[in-house]
């Protein structure tokens, strides 16, 4: 069985790109501009569950939404597509890592145009303070980064694996070739 070379090449390029983000999440990514409005929408959606969940909802929703797309592709048995979208889940977790890691320093410019140290409201400062984990910011952020990196590695492994046709795919392609040869 030969791999689908376009799929394999795309998986390799995407893998290199997302692994570079995992290596240095502070560089940001092309998906950051997509993550922000999803994050902000999460605040609105989760607001009905109270203040804490309304604030946590931004980071939660920016991870949940791409995970829903992964679930959709798994449901459709489109495992290669699920693996490719899983890169987005990992990237989104790394985006959350950056935000969580800034909870104490407050150096990121927030949607208010202010940094946390300038008095802008910082979700993760609030969340970690409310849970008594503000002094463990680096540990919490490190755990988020770890999971984001693991998800990206899993996405790469899945995308490469699913670049090869499955037995059912192979028999289907053989049948089609046979029909075309007639």
C-alpha cells in the first residue's frame, strides 16, 4: 500500500509548523486570529453558568470548538481530517498556555488595549487567584503546554498514519480501477 503523497506531504508540513509552535509558543500562530473571537464568544456562552465559568469559558470554548470538529470528523470516519483538525486543538491549548502563563506578569495586551499590569482584566489572573493557584502559575501553564504539545504530536502521528489507505480504501480503489479498465 502506498501512501497518499499529497496527504503525507501536507501532514509533514503541518506537523513541522505546529511542532515549531510547540517549541516556541510565544511566536504565535496563524490560528491566533481565529482563536480570539472564539475565545471571546466563549465568555458569552458560558456566562449563564456564573462569573467564574463565564471567565473560564473563553479559554474552554477556544479548545472545545475545534475539538467538536475533530469529533465530527471521527463520527464521519474521516480520520485523516480529524487528525489535521487535531493540530488546531493543540495549537489552541498552546495559545491558552501563553495566556495562563501571563497571569502574574500581566504583559500581554488584552482586548481592552491594556496589559494586565496596567489594570486590564486578565482572565487567568482571576481564575488562578480564585482557585488559590496564582502562586502556581508556571506549573499550571506548564501542564497546559504539555497537553498542547502531546495533542500536536498525536495529530502528527494520526495524520501520517491515515495518509496510508486502509484495507477498505484499498479494495475500493482496486474495484474502481478495475471498472475504469473495462
